[in-house]
C-alpha cells in the first residue's frame, strides 16, 4: 500500500501453500504486473507458506519455476490479496487454462476439431483441476493439480503449433522464404576452410560478432585478426551478413581495463566502435550497434544513459556509412532483471523511439537453458506470447535462438525446428539466427554449437538444413478440420 505521505511501503501479495508439493522452487518466485513486467518484491518462505511483499497497490501475478517433468517458469492469474493461502499448483493450472481461452479467441482458433490434441488435453486439464479443487486429501489434491497443470501446458503448446502452421502457410504459401531467413552466428577463434564451406552451403545469412575484450586486449591496442578474415570473406560471398554488436553488455565480454563510470565508459566505447566502423564500414551494410544495454548491471546505466549510448553508436555508424542499416538488440526479453536494474526491454525500445533514436530493425535474444539470467527454458506457448508482443514495436525483428545439446542433441534439434518455425510464423520476424556455429569458450550457450568441439555435426545442423529446404519453395495452402469433424 501507499502511505499518506506518498512513500511506498511493503504490502503482502497473495500467499501460496507449497506443502506436499516438492515440484515448486520458491526461490525463483517473482511478481509481475498486468503487462508481464517484473516488479520489485521481497520473497519469504515460512512453514511452507510462500508470500512476497510488493511496493505497488494494484493486483499482481506471481511467476515461479515448477517441475512438471521439466522445470518451467509458470505464472498465476492476477490474484487479490487474502489471508488464506492460495494452493499454488491449482492457481498455475487455472492461469494456463485461462490463457488457452484467451489465445484461442485472439488467434481465432475455436474452429479446431474436437479431437485435436489441443482440445483433448485442454478438456482433460479442466477435469483434473476440478477434481483437485474438491479432493479432501492434500497430497491427492496436489497430484491432480500437477496433472492438470501438465496437461494445460501441453494443450497450450499444441494450440501454438496449430496456429503457427496456419500463419506459416499464409506467409509462405505462394512464395519461398528469402535467402536471409535462416542464419547463424559466426564467432570464435577458428576460421577454417571447412567452416567457411559449411557456412556457404547451409546458411543464407550470418552475423559476425565483435568481441571488445578480444579486439582491444590492452587500452588503445587494437587487434582485429579474429574478425578481419571473416568480414572480408563474407563480403566476397555477396550474401547478407551483419557485423556486431559493437557494444555487447553481457558478462565476460567487456574488457577489464575499461572504467565503469559512465562518461569514461562512453568515451572508450566510442573510440573502440570508431576503430571497428572505420575498418569494416565499407564492407558491411548491416550493423548491430549494441546488445543488452537494457539489461546492463555492471556498469549500471540510468535510462537516459542507455539511450545516449545507443544514439552515439547509431550516429557513429551513419557517419561512416550513410546507407547503413542499423539494428539494436535486447537481451533478457522476459525482463526478469527489470525489478532490480536496467529497463524492461519493451520500455527500452519505446524510449529509444521517443528520443529519436531510429533503428531499422530490433534484435531479440531468445536463448534457452543458458548460463545467464533470462535464459530459462520456456514453453512454445510462452515464446509465442512474447513474439506477439513484438508486434507493438512496429519494426522488423531479427531473433537469435539457441539451446545446449544435452545428452544426445535431440532436444536441441527439436527446439531449433519448432522455435524457428514459430518465429517465422510472425510476418515481422525477418530472420532467425542460431546462436553458435560451433562450440568454443565464448559461445552464447554452453554446448550450443551446431558443430561440437571435436568437429562433429550435431543433429541440429541436419534439422536446420531441412528447414531451409522446406522453406526454399512455397508451402501451399493448409486445411484444418472444422469443429466437430472427426469428433
């Protein structure tokens, strides 16, 4: 609640009973507002009762990591405060069922047949939730609630896949995808003829990152040998490619010798970026000027300073190449960081536009299973909801996806195929970039390369090749069974 003097005081949000439920990880709980933005809160767990204290007066939702056979961040509805704790798993299931209804209407998907997997799982989830609510035994209630939650998650994912197929056939039904639709991030110390042949054969677009810590190992001592050969070769190929980010605000990338106070940091960033653009500007027409400015923690920037950095880098690139296309990339698109530091990614992009920092495209990193905050594995449905929000940016979008290989690489390959198609089902997504061509110490995702450290191809490479082949020709029309057919 807010005190009469206008100062924010902490007030309780709905409490959750986590007893008899080992699947919940209460340490991951956070609060969200009605737009899904993270809110500042303090979490407490006492006698299996989880509550969080907020600094806003309005109703909020709770997100928490829950194990349904795989650990996923899942949310509750917006819940009013009350003294009696809510049963957590039932509220998670209730929200997923609510969102199934909401997206069915928004996506106009009520015409699916009644025997479609989405509807079958949805009806089973509703039945399990009802039985969970009336069960007298607490352990049985939790079990039924967890079953209902799992089925509701599966139902939403099935709905997402059906909707994506409709959109893909609408977009590519009469014409193939462009050559720049499927790309890869070409980073790391190795630049061999074999990798170049793989790039030329399997990818229509690639991005060449600029690692500040590698390219300026000492103050004012520049070494671009790690990227120069790649840029010159890419320019000779005559196919789309992008250089950058010029400034990557993520752990382990900034040089240790760069001061962290804003003015000194800004000056050093300008000097480095100018060296890069002056050297490679004539070869590359497409530049990623920065990534992660919205989620920088060290150094910690104010909103005004973040916008100023973006403006400076944009003007610098245009100074050397007036026809350059400019992209700025957001990291942690779910905004987990925003309650503690940085800016919500959507607020950041809107702030850029309000301050006249125009970009030709917005980049989004949707990494799964990574080692940094904001890289949790999420459902296809949640990814689709995030992609839908990107429409409000009113800009072409370039999405970078990636996931670790795991035991045999099959989960990674399936993720790549489904997530890439999900992204491309949205017309404003221009390209999908895989996070790493091969494994190396500075990969975006551990074991995320299409080629492992020993030079062997992972299953994800074959799946990516099949996708390129599939979209190299028109998909034709799609016909879904009408409601009631085959039921």
